[in-house]
């Protein structure tokens, strides 16, 4: 059984027991297939075999692991390389050396950094301020403040440069420009328009990223992303009231109240609120209006949303006419996710939900805008509308489902969809959104 490095990186364990009856000042893992490990003790740095015996009698100031049968070592003359018997390969000495990867190694001489092959010959004449290991035949390099990628002959992989570049992994590389971090393809082209504070390489189609606002998200290769699941509980009306009293701005984007059933094969644009919906909207308005009677109301143009606003206003205590309700097509007809340019004739009432669920999972689909764009537009509408006074924005379940999924508040499924008067509560400090929480209106009505 191959010994494993202990957590302190000072010795080796088999079945939890210390090997060789000793620890070291420093130890590195055994590498396959050589079965050798770099260690150091009072005598110096060297390599040991699987039974803990020194590979050779020489001692160095530093030793590193074997890669492809070659190890980097350092003595007072500089860095050089040895084979698996401890024999020195060459007389050349470097200011610094990395390890061999893909038959190439990064080294430094008085002129700068470059790559050598496993015959210890430079791959090219150029010298850089920094070079990284080759991966899939491509390496990251830097000249001053400019970074880019090279082939193994030293020629640029593409004609784009950046503030920083990382290695290619699964076909894409993380780079950074003045706007932030993102991924590029091997032509040096961004694969999406976003810029982030921090980005990791893709792992089986996903990348963990941090937005410029400090939120963690999971990004797909097509540019669609979702915020990591929120750990905050649903927001309750009392917390909303308390935070407004402290000067915070509030906007609620909610699904309309309960409607009549939609006949099979119809889109349901004419479906109206039923009595339960009218009563629930008015009840929610009464609760919200107890401490703050000056709510603004914005609605989808669809009738059941406008009527929800009307009944909310009656409950709040400031009843308004339908003509006074602000309507916006962004909240419905066509809504934030519909691509009005692309042909949508393929969508029918029967196949819409299958297409919609696919869209929520992938962020893209024929007849739809990128889901992120729609969510951003709704969030921007909420942010702008709450600057003057708290705002209620009434829309439809599909749009709330997109917000839920994008913001990490809830992953809607056919069995766990968006309820009536269910939605998102946004808080703002007056200059930007600071938090969002799920709000379930019917539960709030029942608890008050």
C-alpha cells in the first residue's frame, strides 16, 4: 500500500500509522509511477523510496517531486534536474525551475522565464516576465502588465491580450480585463458578456463565480447563472415594516392573486380573479397598509394583475381606479423573458410549460430572451420604483419562477411551483439592492 502524506506534511501514514518510524522537517507526496517522494531533514533535502530509504547519498537545499521521470532540485549553484536514480541530467543551472508537465518545464535565467523540453533545450528564444506550465499544449505568459497564451513554439495562440490569464481547462480559460474576470475560448473570445469579481475554471459545465456585488453564483458555459441557494428564511411582513421604519427601501414583485381556471388549449389572458383572489389581495393590502399607506402599484397589463392591484389598493386604504395603475409590458404581455423578434409560432398552450421548464433550467430557449437579462430588467424596475416609496409590482407565475431560480430563493418544479401572491421582496439602501428574500403572501395573510 502506498504511504500517504500526513496532514502536517511532515511524514507518511499507512492505515493511519506513521511509516518509517520518523517524521521529517518537510515531506511531499509519493508520485506515480516513480514511487519516490521528496523530503528534508537535518541532513538536507533528498528523495526516498516507498520503503523510506534514501534514493541516493547526495543532499540538496531543496528537492521537489518527480514528474515524468524528472525531478527539480536546488543546491548553492542553482536549480537543475535529476533522474530516478539520482543522476544529474545536465550541467546547466537556472535561477529557478518548475516541474515537467507535458514534456516541458518552466525555467528562469538572467534574461527571464521560458520553457525547455525534456532534452533540456529551450523551446523558443523569447524571454517573459512570467510563464506557466503547458496544459493541452498551451501556456499562459506575461510581459509586464500584458498577459496572453502561447503555443509550444512561443507564438501567440490568439491575437488577444488581457490583464491576467490562466491555463485552459476543458476548452476555456479564465482571464481578467479592466471590467473583471470571465472565460474565453481558444480564439481569445469571451464566451458570454458578464464580468465577475472572481471566477473559477469550469468543472463539468459549471463554474463557481463571485459577482462584483459580492454574491456567489453558479455559471453555465452558455452564460446562464444562478445565485447559490439562499440560506435566509422567508421574509415576514413585520420584518418588512421594521426595516422600512429604519429607512430601508422595499419593493415586492408578486404573482397575482387567485384566478379562475384556464380552459385547456387556451393561453388564459382573459382569466379573471375569483372571489378568493379578490379577498386575499384586499387582505394583504390591509396588512401592508397598517404602517405604510403610500405603496406605489405597478402591474402587468393583463386584467387579473391589474385587478390584483386594485384590490390591494382598497385594502391599503388608498383605493385607486384602474386607469391610475401603472402598467408595464415588462411584467407581462410580452413580459421580461419573451423574445419579440424571434419566431414564437412553435409555442402553444400545450407545449409551453415543457419549453418553459427547459428555459428555467438552461436560461435559453427558442422564443425567449436570456433569462438573466429578464431577471435583471425586473430587478432594475424594482430598484428604480422603490426610490420614491415602497412598491408592489404584480406579475405572473412564470416570471416569478425565473426570479426565484436566478436568485437562489427556490427551484420551482411542476410539483412545487409559484403560489398566488408569492414573490420576491427586495431591500435597498437607496443606491443599490442590498438583499432579496422570498415572500409568501397567502401564508402572511393566514398568520396575521
